[in-house]
C-alpha cells in the first residue's frame, strides 16, 4: 500500500521516506565540475532507491523519480 497516494511529492517528503537519497545527493553536491560519468554514477546509486525498481511502493512513481533526478542535476550543478 502506498504511503502517499495521489499527492504531489516534494524532495523533502521523498528524503523522509528514503533517507539514503539524501546521502547520495549530499555526496553529489561535493563534486566539483561534474561531468557525464559523475551524473551516471550517482544516478546508478539512486535507481534502487526511487522509481520503478525501488522496494518502497511510495517511491515507485515517475513523479518521484523525476523529482530526485532533478535534485541530482541541481546538486551536480548541471
């Protein structure tokens, strides 16, 4: 059963549901002059945590995935 149903998620809500996402984003924020390999590496770390392949049903949505990937791009400044 989804914890959050038919609500728009925020990155803050997503981080509360899956705190490991915050760790990945914090690690990404420390990268200077990020490039495509950096983006790919961090995205691979996020795949098990959000989107279709994650275990938490609340985060198995394209909306949650898009929000987290946008946050990753912001953290990497790309």
